[in-house]
C-alpha cells in the first residue's frame, strides 16, 4: 500500500485499510453500475462505514472516480516499467512485440483495472494526458526509428497505431468473452505482429 512504511499507529493503519476498502468497493461498483449508478451513501453502506467517514478520504464521487483512474494507469505503467528494465539492451523491435503482448496480458488479468483506465468515463471528464505506459511505448518506437529498424514514419502516428491495435484486441476480449474467439494466444500474437511488421524498415 502507498505510504505503508510510514504507518505507525493503529488509527493510521485503520485509515489506510479503510481507504483501500473504499477503492476496492468503488471500482467494483463503477464497473458494474456505471458512474451514474453509484452513490457515496451506497458505497458507505456496502463497506460498513459512516457516510461522513467516506468524505474524510474523498471529497466527492468525482474525486473517488478520478483516483481510481489514476491508480489504474499507475498499475499498468508499473508493469510496462518492469518489462522495459528487465529487457534493457535487447532488440527494440522484439521489445515492442513483448510490450504489446504484456499490455494485453495485463488487461485480461486485471479487467476492472483496465476498464477504469480506458473504457469508463464520467460526465465532464476531459481527454486526459498521455499515460506512462504510452510514453514508454513512444520512447521505444523512437528508438526503433533512430536505429533504422522501423521505416521513416511519424513517431506519434506509429505509437498510436500500435496502441490502437493492442487496445482493440484487449477491449474486445474483455467485453465480448462469449464470442467464439480463435486460440487466444495465437490471436494476440497475430494482432501484435501485424501491427509491428507493418512498421519494419
């Protein structure tokens, strides 16, 4: 948990445990009922805490939702960071392929987190800024271009095309689980490889 090393008193530990319980319950409720279908009072009842206690952690439903979105991006970004560091110095094209497969794998293993990051929206929510995972992908595409492994293309267009490919298959597999998909691993590899191969020099 964030800041866990600084927690000393039982009260501080309780507050952190309660905050995490709020986030877990809220994520499940937003995914199930949508933004409009969730109320702070209903969440408090579900968790078993007072309505006022909920507001000690989050000033309103909007702040709670935005916190979950940010947490989701952080978790995805952390997975991409670990992959990048473990594969440092390797062939950048193969790393792009691995990153694409890891992205899909993360989404399928954490569907509610992925839905928060990319599929759910609240009224008035802006377009948002590029997330850490996208920045890592863009940096890797730039490396492929600098090393002349990719043909001369716009770095943003190439990065966003790769992202669109992996996001598309991830979203479909999450949202349409009953569709008669081909072998999942073969399908994911074909989507990733087709997107990468189209950029090769």
